[in-house]
């Protein structure tokens, strides 16, 4: 358990094609949104589906895999860590962001049609 300090594993589908960015330092990163779904049944028998959207950031060699194989609707498993950031927007309001920085990606299926 000593190695499990900040670890996230999510399985879901991409909400859109990944956005690939090349920084001034020539480093590349990929961003995409991942939808995970929880389903439960209420006491009255009604089925409820709850979708959570996660901001995913990919660096390094995994950007190549992301750009080649991931498209909107693709089902993937991602493993990484959660980070929190804040910034002040143009109006001076502090905004808070959480992101999953990915260390590993596993393709689970093709994009939905």
C-alpha cells in the first residue's frame, strides 16, 4: 500500500477526439474528456444513469498512442494521478480545475458508431 498515494483508474468513453498540443519546448500533450457511468436502481425500480466527465491529460510517448488510436466514443481504461489547479480568469475570478494525468492507457474497444 505504500505506493498507492495518488492513484486513479477510470474506464469510460471519449466525449470527443483528443486535442494534441505541441508546446514551445517541443513537448507534446493530449487532452480529452472521458465519460464514466454509474448505474443504479431506485427503490421504485427506476434505473438511474449518472455520467461523470473527467479531464484527461497525456504526456510523452502515450501522446502517439492517443493520437493514433483514440477517437470520440472509444472505450479506454486510464491509470494516473489526480491533480488540482487554480487560476484567475479574465474577470479576476478564481477557477478550480481537476485533471487526471495519465501514466498508462489500455484500449478496450473501438469507437461507438
